[in-house]
């Protein structure tokens, strides 16, 4: 029996494997991931080997038993599968732009040599190891956590990895027995075709549209999984037959549907289109949807924008959507601070039932970005922001908030948080749960402000 230790500093695992592997040898590996760059380093030895077996020690490339996995399990699994194209520590190799050639050779080797890849359905207690068999001689390397260039000791990050022990004779045979036992147990799934398919993607010529659609799917797939009928627009309301809906461009219709979804899911949404993209018409389509469901709607706008909002709800010759008979109320931002006098609707301000609105549309919502901060500087006098929260959102019926802003002036992340707080109000914990946050919203924004501060100094 011989035994030694390879530290990947003064001696490398790759060099030892080059000396050990001979023509016709049988190679068995149990590890967490397989990288085609590791194949490139041992290409000559693997090409001359008699057989190659690889066991993924955790669920990789296998079908899901349930429609939707828990995210904390899915993310590591996805990383293991993507390690085919190189791990994060092999980024230098990926930057050489040789992936296509290496992937072509690796996929061809797997097919010709009939290399086989198997995976456990869940985790396993098998020891990560690499075993070389030559006739009756057996050599084991362990722990061999991943078949990558870092584990082989040839990347510049090798110093961050522990070395491996090299064992021969009966000790190596013990590790081989464990691999043989797992291989023949019936608990493994053959994922060879999926490994080949994954590697082939590196050299396939894909049309630009496919890449675009795949990117969209990666970004929004979890969002699509989470959609339920409860948060989708109710088609029975007939809002798609309204005049305002049929005056929208496609991008505005998409925005209106997304706004409705977010209002139903999170109780709030910010529409931040640039000037000239028709935020008002998009918002009117949302208003029409809520009115079709017998909801009361309030529009809060600056005085300079009153003509737009008043016109679209009136029976006027210059109203292109008069047939929709919109009935929302219009008030000014400044009306929140008043205690007497008439409003633009000719109703005394003190008689307005502020708590009876199901939806509030705030035009130029960035005017509320200071939140309660400005009140603290003015002898604790309640400001417009606090009055909106207390009068409209926190009192009476549950209220959803749609904010429109084309030219926001946000000097701090706190400015954005103040606007979002109009939506979640005093239910920050509920929002954190819906967003799947591991901490509260205040902490998220504090950390974002801190990170931005560090970045802006560079």
C-alpha cells in the first residue's frame, strides 16, 4: 500500500494523473460537477482510457418530481449544471473564447468513448473521489469534490483549494467499491444525453431571436410560475372593449396588464415611462378596469395637470373617450393639506370621504418622495405625505396605489422607498414575505444605499 498527499502547490493533481493514467485504464469519478475545461487538461489521457464513469453526487440534470422546486434547492442545482461550461473560478478560461472548440471536442469524446454520466435523485453520502483502475492496480484520489481545473490544480485559484490524498491498493479499492455499489444500485439516473445536450449548446449556431426569448424566459420564468387567476385581470369586466383600451399601443396595453397584476399582488405600482409615452392613457385604462369592477378611484395631480384629468372624465367635445363615462374623482396634491374650501369637484374639502377609495392614482408621484422626513424638520407638523397615508391609505377600505412619474428626482434610495411605502403602508412584513426577502425592506434599502455610496466613490 502506498499513500501520499498532493497539495496543488508544490505538486499538482493533474501532473500526477498524467503519470498514472495509462492506455485502456478505467476511470470512475464521484463529484459535484464536471467541467469541459478539466477534460481539456486531461484530453490525451481520457482519449486513451478504456472507460469513463461519472456520478453526480447531488441531483443534477434529473427531472423534477414536483412541478416547482424550492428555490434554495434549485439555485445550487442550476449552478452545478452550468459548471459544464466552466465554474466561476474558471472565468479566465471562459474569457479566452475557446469554448466552442473545447465543447465540440468534449461532446465528441463522450459519444465515441461512450462515457456515462449518472446522477442521484437527491443528495448522497458517497465520498467524492476519482479512481483509476489498471488491471488489478487501483489508485484513488480523495476528496475529489469537482472535476474542474481548480481541483486539478492548474488554475490560478488552486491555492484556495485543499489538496487531495492519493491512495493505492486496498484503500483505493474501498472507494471503488462504494462507486460500484451506487452504480449498480438502481438509485441513479442516466443523464449522459443531457450532459451532451448541455455541452452542445456551446457550439450551436442559435438565431438572435432564440437567444432573446431564452433571456426573457430566464428573467421571468419564476414570475410566470407565481401568477394565479387571483392577480390576473378579470376578462369578464369587458375592459378590452372600452374606448380607452382600443386607443392604446401594444406596449401600453402590456403595461396596463402588468400594472393590474402588480396592484392585485402588491397593492402598488410605479409607472415610470419617459415623457411622451402616454402614461396618462395607460393609467386611464387601469382606471377603467377598476371602475368596471365598481371600485372608487381618486386621481391626485398637481394643479398644472388638472385639464387633462378633468377632460377625460367629462362629457366634452374634446374628450376622445367620453363614451367610456369615467367617473373618478380629481383632487390636487395640495388638497391633502387643506381643511376648508371647495375642491375642483365643487365639494367642500371637509366633506370628502377620503377613506372610501379603492384605487389612488398619483400623477407626478415623485413630489411625495420626501415622505415623513420633511415633517420632522418642520416641528413635527403633518405633511402631505403623512396625510395621504393617514387619510386615504390607512383609513377606510383597502386602497391600492398607482404612481406615475416621468422625471423623478431621487437623491437617495430613501426617496424611492418613501414612494413604495405608499403601497405597502404599515404592512412591510407582508411585502417582505411576498417578495421572498430574507430581511425587512428597511434593511434592503439601507444596504442598497450603503453599496451605492461605496460604488459612487470609485
